[in-house]
């Protein structure tokens, strides 16, 4: 293992996964650095779960290279022991109770913190002796969240971990994740639709659409990368002419246009021209980017 | 509470892993520990492999005693050699096996997706599952053999009621009972697991092909034996094997199911 590798958790190059004639992951390349929180964002069916299954050795790639901690994860015990994958559709044995999951998880995750798991169970108000199959969707998600957090695996994947969780429970998840991440830095990959909710958590964003990586950017840079320009249609059109227009909206004589990359001087110019500028949220930006590509 | 232990673990981790891994790494477990942990995962809920099967045995036993007493009352006695022989036709001794074949299926259909989620390799999962099957089969074989002997010593639990000395059990001495219980239990587990693995690997298409092939093989064999008028020869061969011989032959399908399951699972993917 050379020095450049010690900072890389995942390296993917030309990765392709086909199911019959359907290409779920299409020639994807990216790297995931250690000890950062990544957001894997994309629409339903974009390939998020398939990608995570490839990264955890659950699926077999059709083509391309895939290295996790310097080696292929497929059937690699050294690599897989460092990974925790919380799948939205995770299955448990029919008779299992929550306590069985929490009792067996430490055998597979060397960094498991049982006290932390107990505290989280209280936070999420989980009845430990209840059968898994009798849990509500939200409670089932909470079980996954607890395993994902308390495992403290060097590389943790959360695949839409919040399904069915109410707003309070989701906030608890985000808070605990951040607190524990600060104390025990590790690599976290979070796939989600609720982009704005996790926006402040993410350090890096990967957007996947139609099996391809659409964006691979630092979250901070991405947040400041676009602005909304609102004003009279004629003024707006004049200002945005020749710029990188992400999306356009209008009502009567008014227009609202999202443009990329405005400098401080350009912002001042826009305000002087009587236009209103507002920041674009990560979610708006990604919605705009993913809808425009599927339309075109 | 476990702070000193953690400290020790961290020191050990640094000693072992320092050259290769940096932050937040975990020290690798040995192959044996990983396989054993999978066996423990199956047994973490003790009801599945121990509680429910023995509950079924208990209920079957109570029912067996009741039925024996009813028959005894109407026929005027259970103590005769005829009455003991008559009770051999009961299948109660195998009653937990119908449940355990489902358990064999679920060991794969539920256990496999769970184990992969816990970062277990397919190889370690299968070896741990097979180890657990062998252990449970051994424990069950010993328990049923002991019960068969106790039943003989107590003359049917002092009630002339026989459940364990039934079918082919309790005829040729305890070593044969031990062998036959063990192989039957192994076969039940591995066949259940094999069927579930075929589904895990090839889904519905695999099931259709598997069951069609099995049915064709059976019908084809029967046809071959019939057309070549070999039934008397088959009968002679079977009776020549004896009870121990027949059950020793059952190791062949058990081994085929175990090996085939291993090969099929190596490329299987969990369902979404």
C-alpha cells in the first residue's frame, strides 16, 4: 500500500453493471477520501443502491475496477470487516427481535459501542424485545440507523436510512451522526432524497443520474456555485445572457433564473440593475441539474 | 465500563495494524473466528434451532402417549410384542423435521442477506452455516439416540408408549441410531439450504429448472428400472445394505447438497 492510497477509501474506475440489457451503472469513475461524509444523491432508479451493493461486494461488476481500502471488496474478508452497509430494504430472520440484532452486531463490527447502541435505542424509543417483523417502517429504519452508527465501521454506507422516520427521529439521526463522527472520524456515504435536510452534514456530493456520475464536487463549493436571479423579465434576460443557465422560471412579466458562478462584482452589478439575488439550495441545484439532463 | 479493555484493544490494534492502516481501522479477525461468528449469528435466537424443534417433539410425545393409551384401552393392552411392533408405524419421531427443513431454507433466505449486511463474505457465511448444521445435527442425533435407549430401558416410559423406537430407529443398536439420526438431520438442513441457495442465485428461473430436473430424474429413474425389469434387483440391493448401509448412502445426497450449495452461493446476490 503506497502513501497516496492511505488517504483513499474507495477508488472506482470505469465501473459498469448491467442486468441483462439494462445498464444500471454506466462507466463510472470517482474516488472517496477517508474520513469525510459523502452524499450519494440521485433520483429513484438512478443506480444509488446498485452502486452501494457493488462497493460492498454484494453485487458483481460487469466491467471496471473497484478498490476499497486498496483491494477489491468482493469476497475479501479484510476489506468487508471494515464496512457496514445499512440497506433500506435490509432483511432480518423472521423470528428476530431488535435485541437479537444488537446482540449479534458486535461479533461483526470490531469497533461496536454497546452503550452507544443502547442510548440510541432510547433516543428512538425502540422496544428491544419486539419482533422485527412487527416494527413500523420508521422503527425498522431506526434499527438500521443504530447498527450503522454504533458499528463505527471505518466505512459506513447508509442507503436511504430515514424511510418512515418522523422529523424528530431524522433530526436525532443527523445530530448523533455528526456528534459521533466528530469524536470518531470515519468515512460515511449517505444516499438520500432529502437533500436539504442533510445539506449541512455533507462534505462532498456525488450525484448519480441514469447510472452516470453527474456531479462529483465539494459540497461547500457547490453550495456557492449558483444563484437565483429574480426581477423583471427583460432585466433578467439582459443580465443572464451568455451565462450558464441552470433553470428558468417565469410568471407574467417576472422571471426567475438560476445561473452558475457569479463573482462578487457581478452580484453587485445585478443588484444595481434592480435584480434580486438569492442563494440556491443544494436540493434546488440538484433538482435543476437532474431534470435538465433527463429532458435533454 | 470496558475502558481498560478498549485501551488494551487499541494498543493491540496499533501494534498489529500500524504499518498498513491509519485511522479508524479495525483489526482483522481470524478465519476461524469469522466462521464461528456466523454460526453464533444463526443461534442468537435460540428458539429457531432449539426451542421450537424440541417444543414440537414435546407436543408429539404427549399426543403419542395419548393415542397409545386410547389404542391400549380399546384393544386390551399395550404390553404385547404386537402392540410394541404396531407403534413402529408412527412418524412422530420425525415430527420436527418438517419444521427444520423450513429452518434450513430460512438459514439462507434470511441469514444470507443479514450476514452480507454485517460485512461477512459468502465463503465465511456458508462455512459458518454448514458448521452450525453439523453441530445441531450432532447434538440432535445424540439426544434422540439417548431418548431411544431410555424409552427401551423404561419400557415405553412406564406407559408402554413408544415414540422414539419407531420406523427404523431402535432396531440395530445405538450406533446405527446415532448414524441414522445424524445423516437424516444433515440431509434435511442441507437440502433446505440448497433449495434456498438455488433461488438466491438464479431466482424463479432456477427454481423452475431445479424442480423440473428433479422430477425428470425421478421419473426417468423409475422408467429405466421398470423398462429393464430391474425392480427385483433393486429390492435385493436395498435389503443387502441393511439399515446402517441405507443411511450411510444418504451421506451422498447430503454431501452433494452441501457442496452444490457452496458453489451456487459463491456468486449469489441478495434480493433487494
